[in-house]
C-alpha cells in the first residue's frame, strides 16, 4: 500500500504541470520555392533538440529515401548518403513519424549527411513539439550530439512533397527562423528554468555543463546591460489528501505547498525531494539578494561553484556547503537565510509562491512544464542547451544592428566568408573584404578600415571615401612611380572617386596614361618654342637664347629684355636718389629755421635784441 501511495504521489508531481498546463508549440517558417504548385509559406514545429538556426535561414533540397523511410536505422546499413556535392544545395531529409524516438531519427539523418530533418506527421492533427525521450540510462548520450535543426510538418504538406518528388520534381525549401523569436529593441530579457538536482541523469549533466560553458557570455551580457536575466525553479504542491503522508513530508516543505520529485526516484535512500526544494529556494534567494546589490551575474558563479563543490554523489549537497560557497562570493548570508525562512513552517514562502505563479504562461508564452527551459523575449527556446546555439538565439532577440560585439564572436559565426569570400567584394592586395560573418549568416557590407569608410554595394564594388582615404591602398586609385617621380589619381580633398592627375588621362582606377602635350599641341606651340615631352609633364624652351613665358606660351628676346630691365632699374634708382636728396634739403632748411626762431624767443626774455626797440620800465617808489 505504501509503495502504491508513493507511486501515486510521484505521478501527481509529474503530471500536475503537464496535464493542467497550457503548452505552446514554438514554430518557424517553412517556405517552398519550387515546384510551382507547392510554392508557399507553411508552418512547422521546432524540435526541442538539435540546433535551430535562430535569427537565420537555411536553404536546401528535399530528399525522401526509398528505404528506411522512418529513419529508425542507420543509413549506412542501406549505403545511402545525403552529403551534398560541391556547389550543390544542402539536403533536407524527409522522414515519416513513428516506430522510434524523434531524436533517433535526427541522429541517423545527421550521420547520413543531412543538413536538416523534416518529420512528416502520420495523422491529421495540430502540430506538436518533438521532444527528447526520458531516458534513464547513459545510452542516450547521442542526444547532446545532435546539431542539425529539426521540424515537424503536417501530414498534408508531407504527402504533397512526397507526391512532387515521385513525379521527379525538385522540391526546394527555405527554413526561416528570423521571426521565431521577437526582436523588438536593443535589450533581451530571458529566463532560465532550472534545478539544483544533479542526480537526474544525462539531462542534469548537460544542464550543469551548459551553465559552466555559458557563464562567461551570460556575465558579459548582464554586466554591460545588454540583457536582463532571471533564473526560475519549478515546484509542485502536494494533493491535500496526501499532505500528512510520509511521501509528501519527504518531498515537500511548508506543509506540502512546495514539492519536488525524489532525486533518485527511490524514497528509501539518498536525498529527498524537499532537499532539492530547499536548495532551489536558496539559489533563488541568492539571485534576489545579488540582484538587489546590483550584481545579478554572481548567480552564475554560485550555481557553478555549488555544482562543483557540493555534489549529491559526494554527500555534500548540504546547507553548510552552500553557505561556504555564498560566503566565498561575498554575498550577504544573513539576507539569504532570512529569504529562505523556515521550511517547516505552515506558511507560504513569498519567493516560491512567486515562482509557482510564474510557471503559468502569459501571452505568447506557454506554461513551463519541461526542465530545463529557456525563455527568450517571452518565447520558449527549442533545441539543445549548447553555448553557441543559446547565444545565437539570444542574439537573434536583439533588434537588428543593435547586437553587442559578443554576438559577432567566433563561437556563433557561420564562417561563410571562408568559401569564395561569401560572394562579396574583396581587395586581395590590401587584404580588405566586404564579407562579414554574423550569427544571422554572412552579409556583404563595405567595411570601415583604420577610420576610412568604404562605400558601395558590398557585392561588386567598395570604394574608400572621406579624409585619409588615400592611406588605404591609395583609395583604390591608380598610382605609379617612374623616373624618380610618383603620381597618384587619389586626392584626399575629394570624398570619393579617382581622377588622373594633370598630364595624364584614363579612368583613374586601373590606368592613367601620360599625355604627350607636344604631339597633341596642348602647350609650347609658339613659332620659336621647342617642345619635349616628359612623363607626366613637358619641357618647353626657346631658340636663340629667348626666354619662354609659360603663362603666355610665347618666347621673348633675352638681350633686349636684359637691356631694358637694367635701364629701368638705373632710372628708378636715380629718381629715388633725387627725391631723397630734395627731401633731405627741405628737411634741413626747415629744421634750421625752426631752431633759429626758438633761440631768438628765449634770448628775448633776457636782453634786447638788435631788431627790438627800448622797452619802457615803470618803477614804483612806494607813493600813492
């Protein structure tokens, strides 16, 4: 009876979310470009494994095998290969639903060389999400090795594609994930629904490996304000009829309000579900306190360090070990303990109550029923938890052209520029290319090099523009050195374009040819002139010792010019000398007269002068 009760309680924990919840199937666009009768845009459901190309597109041609049509066996057994030939489109393998796990179909398709797998539904129904199987053994390690994208298509579309292929028509498809996630602005908000349990098999192992590998990128995005991250934890409540049972008491805290399944699925050994709930609560409280202190990114350090230092297998999954990790990161332990509260109290815990409310889907996001789950801009991510795949998905959530630099890192670049330069413009001599790899695929965009902006369509031409443009491969213009002289068709004063310098003619880009001014009679054409062409210019001289005047293109006699010149100079000098002498004489005369008048005025005050009469003197004798 006890065993039956335990099984019943476990089943309730697992089915509570999935039976009562609203599960949203995440979709992407599938566009058939040929043949004409099939042309159109269709919906397909993104598989919850492999690597969807979020933010990008993938073009391929469909192949439906004659054997192994459900892809439950290796295609090597049938000597079938889907590897595309050089210059050919990638192969999208179409297979039928049934007989084996979706993941096994994808794994066999990938090993056969397919670039993507399309699973045709075998019944008429709304599209569902293809999920990973609940494997209890390590044989499912191939799940984390699936890298091709997968999609479930409707039975009617699958039948139409098969019919076209049977008629020898080529079916080309464009899988488009550009609108699979909203990208409204320059900040991405994402949630990670996780669990501290490390004894749940391959899924738990892959989850902690993802946290360790993604930690660096997540912290860069969070520190610089590019993202707003929130961790979440799923809990269930115990049915009221079983609250006092031994099973609920071992799996739940706060009087059956918050529960988690037994880590080992065995009530008689190891840790209990309530231990997992408490550790989940502690991690949620750690984030709350760290976020309030302005350092939410420390959560990634705590979860990583706790997984390494406090594993269940080593019997260290304890409060003491968790507290040591918290103190090592410098976060206020007392605040976290206050947040955790008393797990035995018959009270609601505000943090866990908020987590349970958040599990219910809102808007376009469905209920969270699968662990782990990543939600980006309120849409559930589909695919495996891989650093590159998740980073690409987060980056696709930014409004185009606002992505941070980490979104252009080598981890998620498509590397399309390695082959034929991606079909973009390239200047091999200057090692400059317009091809740029991004997580959305390659783009042909004229670059900016050393502060110099190149302008053009990016495909057939790019030309340097603006100041200093001539410093970069001479602005893409003609340049040549000959006879000790260097001429260039690039001028920094011009914002763009190439123009052959004076003395040359041509397009200014590929060539500038010397102009023969003598032969073309462009200069030095006077009767006495003698013209000799030079590279980039010309030399003009005159016969009989005459002097060439370039501005008038004429020759003048050298002797007459010299005679007249010296005569003019002598005349000017004599004139200047005469004027100077006259001025000096006038100056001396006026100075002399001025001095004489001043002296006479002074002396007149003390004695009579010859030209003055007697000045009468009136004396006073004191009589009135």
